[in-house]
């Protein structure tokens, strides 16, 4: 899968107001400063694309980007865990995230971004546990890999996996990225391509089933 075209579409404060799109959606989330805007820009090869939606006031919004003229949608969710925000704003962000993640039927996968340099943080682990409880499909995307070099990156990821395996029987898909170096771009995009194909196949068999159902009712059986 390659991104040939990426455009900012719209920002909304409520999931109910999000566009009624007919294609799969992939959302990106993580703590503030994890490198989410940089990763989105790197994937889309458009400097400033995600930043355009990051103007003050818009950081509390669900930002939609249209990819390849509607082949799929990329969603930039508000960053969580920013200590300097007041409690009211943090509650507001939590509500937006929870509503989006639980209600958005178009969302195929949530990419949870984690800074590869840090030890596993309680807030991220609790968030992933919550996703598991609600059976939300997610993957982990380690960011800023260029800041530490491949060996340390590998051992940090291994340590992270060990901690996850205390909670989980199976690990989610894991990606190692650097927005700076373009690392992990191909892997992430081919994963999205694979999920898109699965989505198309499921839709086709649903249509075939519906056609069969309507044919059998026409013949009066
Ligand atoms: P956001 O708040 O999650 O959207 O984070 P940003 O994308 O704005 O990144 C936060 C900071 O980390 C910025 O100073 C970025 O330049 C830096 N950053 C993000 N990704 C990378 C990366 O892959 N490598 C390096 N070296 N710095 C990065």
C-alpha cells in the first residue's frame, strides 16, 4: 500500500459529528509529545499535514484525513496524559477518546504510540488493558527509534513485551518507527493494506449473502 494523496478533511469534538465515511479508518493515539504528528506526516510524506490540525484549540478534537481520495481514512486523536492540562480538560479528552474508540464502527485498528526510550508507563499500560477489556483491535507503534540506536531499541522493546506478557496471553502487532528516518513506514503501510484487503473481502461476502437472501425471498421460498 502506498499513500499517493493525503488531505486534511475535518475536525470534530464529538464522535456523532464525525463524517459518515464508507471506508476503513485507522486512528493514532498516544501521550502528548510521543511523536504522533511527526509519524502521521512521515507516513503521508507531507510535512505540516498533522500540524495544521494542531493549532491551539484543535488539540482536543478528532481530526480526519482522507487518504488516496477515499480509499481509507487516517484519524488523529487527542493526546492523553498531558500533566499541564487541568482536570476538566483531561476528563474532556478521556470522554472524546472513549466515545470514539467504542462507538466508531469504521475504525479497523487503533495504533497506540509509545516513545521507545522510556520504561513502560502506567498510563499506556492501563489504556491498553482498557482496550483489551473492550475488545478494541490495536497495535503498538514505538516512536523515535533513531534517538537510541538499534541495539538499545531492540532491548527496550523486548523489555516492553515482557511486561505486556504479564497481562496478555498474546502480543498485539508491534512496529518500530522513526519519523526522522522514515523507519517502519513500509511495515505500517503494508499492515494497513492487508487490513484494507480483509475489510473489502468481508464487505464482498456480506453483499453476496444479502443478494442470496433477497433472491430466495423473491422466489417465494
Ligand atoms: P505529538 O505531540 O505526539 O504530535 O508529537 P510531535 O510529533 O509534535 O513530536 C514531539 C517532539 O518529538 C518534536 O520535537 C519532534 O520533532 C520530536 N520527534 C517526533 N518524532 C521523532 C523521531 O522519530 N525522531 C526524533 N529524533 N524526534 C522526533
